[in-house]
C-alpha cells in the first residue's frame, strides 16, 4: 500500500507540472478548482486506507503457498491404473498413495508472479513434470494389465456381450442359411456316392458334423468355453510365472508392480524433491512430504479427504522448515527437474517395455479366443462345406496358447532378473542398473519377439476368416510373400530341392544305398541333341519334374531323370557317362513335363512331351 501511495503522489505531481507548463504557454485556459478538489479527495482516501484500513502486523511479507494435496485415482495415470486398496506391498508408497502427490511444485520463489520472479524454476518444473508423467503412465499401464490379467476380471464385461451376440448371430445367420448349405452338401455327397468314393463321403460327413457341433456349442454354452479357455490361459501363465518368482522369494502378485513403482515413480520423485533419492533428508522426510502432498487411500475411503486441507498444508510447511541443505531442490531452484524427469522416463522404457508387450500379447490371445467363440455359428456354417476353416481355427487356438506360455515364461524370467538387478545389496550404480535393464529388455525382445507373435496370431485369425470367402490377397500378404520368396531362398535351397526331387526316386544300375549324392552343378552329360541322340555338346537339355509311369514292370512309378544313348539300362546320375538309352518297356510312357526350361542354342522354352513306343527307342526330336 505504501508503494501504491507513493506512486499516486508522484503521478499527481507530474500531472500538475504538465498542466502548469501548458497554461504558461497559453495552450490551455485556466480552469476552476473543482477538479483540484476531486483529486485531493482521492489522495486522501488512498492515504486513509493505507494508514488506517489494515494494521501493519497483519501484513507479513511471507509469499509461500503450500500446494493442494492430491487424491489417489485422479489424472491420466489414475484412469489407467486406479490402484485400489490392496495392491502393492504393505507399507509401500504404491500401497498407501498410488500415484497421488508424486508431482513437483515450486515453493517460496518470492512475492508476485512466480514466472516473473524465477522463470527458470517454473519452466524447469513444468517440463520435468511432463517427462515424469510419461514414466508414470508407462508404469501405470503395466501394473494395471498385470492385476487385471491376474484376477481374470478384465474380460467379464465382454463375456456378457459375447453371449448375446452369439445368440443373435446364430438366429440371424445360421438358422436361415443352414437349409441351403445342407442341400449343397447333399449334392456334393451324391456326387461321391455316384463315383463310389466312400473315403470322400466319410471325410465330408465328419467335417460337416464337426462344423455343426461348433455352431451349436457356441450358441448353447458360449460362456463355458470362454471360462475354460481363460482357465487354461490365466492358470497356465500364473503357474509358469509363479514357479520362477517363488524360487527367488518374489511375491507373484505384488512383486513386479511394487518394484516398478518404487524404482521409477517414487525414487524419481524423490530425486526431483531432494536432489538424490538416497540422501539422508530423502530417507527421513520422503514419506512425510508425500503424506503432506496427497491424501492416502484410506483417508479417501473414510471420508477425511472431503474435509479441509489446512492440516495437510500445515504439515507441508513443517516439512519445508526441516529441509536444511535440500531446501533449494525443494523450492525448484537448484538441480534439474528436467533431468530427473528424463531419467525416470528412460527407466520406465527400460523396465516396462517387455513386460508391457508380454501382457499385451496375453490380452490379445484372450481376445482372439473370444472372437472365435463369437463367430462360432458363422464358422460352423462355412465349415460344413469348406472344412479347411476348422483347421485354421485349430491353428489359431494352438498358436494363441503356445505363444501365451512362451511369453509368460520369459516375462517371469525378466521379472526375476530385474529383482536381482535392483536388489538393495546388488551394489550397482544407477547408470549400470539402467544399462543392464535396457540390454536385458532388448535381449528378451529379440528372443521372445512379442510383437511378431502378436502379428502371427492376428494373421492366423485373418487368414482363417478370409479363407472361407475367396478374394484377392491383401497388399500386406502379397508383400510378405514376395519378401519371403526373395529373401528366404538361396543356392542351398535350390540344391536340396534338386536332391529331394530326384535322388530318392532315381532309377539306375548303381542306384543302391552306396551311390554318390548328385552334384548341385548343372549336368552336361545328359544333353539331348536335336537329332534325338545324347551327348555333351550343343542340343537340348531336359529334366522331367513329374513321375513317368511304366505300365508294368519293376520300375513302375519311378521318376525319369537322365537317360543315356545306346542300348541297355537307364542311368540316374549325370556323372555316369554318355552310353545307354531308354530301357525297353512293356507298356508305354504316358508323358513327362520338364522341371526346368529346355535350353538350346540361344533360346529357352518349356515343353511337355509324350512318347509311347512299344519298345526301346530314342527320345523324340524337339
């Protein structure tokens, strides 16, 4: 008020001087004293308010303002992980407060706007909190998925909708179209009956009954199968992870969430408030300061959080008075809260990435199994005619269960190693812990491949659904197939393809167990001249890719490869010389199709030839 009074007096004097100067120059006419009287009244009122209106002892120059305490379950991280009572190890910050209160504030920056008094502290605190929020959200998502999958309650709201949707799908799709599908199946079976193909009749009938059973079972008791599959998935994963964790004395339920919250959230918050989470002041005042900045879960449950927050603010001021040398960090002036927030975010990425992806893979497996049950009536209807759909359904279920077991086992091992790295007696520095945890996460991502496993499960599901309805392959499928064709084959694949197609079925004089494996080089001894003879010079070279049937004889059903000119028997290898010819046959060669192109002088083409002489003879001329 004194400052305001001085400024008002100076303004009045300045205005009076300006007006007097202008009157002296003849710029303004002299006016009466009415305006001077009004100005005198205003100055008198301001002076009276400054001197009498407020006692001096009621205006201390104390501009500190304690923050309002936070409530558990609020904010973005509270929506991701409400952290109700009963989660986390007893006595931990996660058990008492969840994520409430673990935020940085500026304090005692002087009177007036804080952004003007100390803009560095304001900017440092604000950016640091944003980075710290990323770390808290990663931990919150991981912990929320952990407890949701462990309790098995995550999919309960979806199960009721699946039960209603399955009944609606059965009534609207299966029932109207079953008659048409049954008529088509009867026509197909009649064709097999007319041909006397009993094997095909039995196969078709069995698959049709299986499709009918799938549609009826998912219509009548959908929840029975969802619960059974959940028991397999959840019980299996819990047994696998629990076996690892019990061996090292880690609590299966609360061990991982408490570890992540303590290492990333609570200790990161202490680093921004005290400069170091291991300092003496941090260990002494950390939980007291958190209690002053947040309502506990039990205080919210009892209703105390709905009352006045003055007691919490008074407690905050008491803790501030005991800060000592850490008061600069507490105010937000010393240290770097941006660095503390960045460090917490890096810790969260290193610690939670694999755990988050592993739990997402388990969640995806549960969702895909429910989708199969939801579409059971439609799958059963299609499977009556197109039984390959049931094979696809079996592959989806098997892939989901297998991937869940593998990922769960690796997540359990990952949790065990993290506990060993962050144990109090490990002796690792903070940087070493982060590097080890990051490398461990990268190794487990490369071995477990959770993203690829999720892609495989989705691809199998899409393939099973799309296989029932013919259509053009998607761009993703074409590009994946093209990439596998270009990258997945090499010279050795071509060699073993040649061996598999010819080695076991070759017909020759030396074709016993001791004969040598064919060389992968292109043969030259079996070249076929244009005049029908064989030799190693210019002419046709050919290799059948299909079996050539001899009607009778010991060689029936053998694969024809290389035949040498001359008389006598056949030779199966290209390293057996140039003599010999096609053997005498009791019947006729039906046909052969070359596996590779026939290559001659400067040209290449593929031909299918037929030859049916009653006896031995030369190969036909091109």
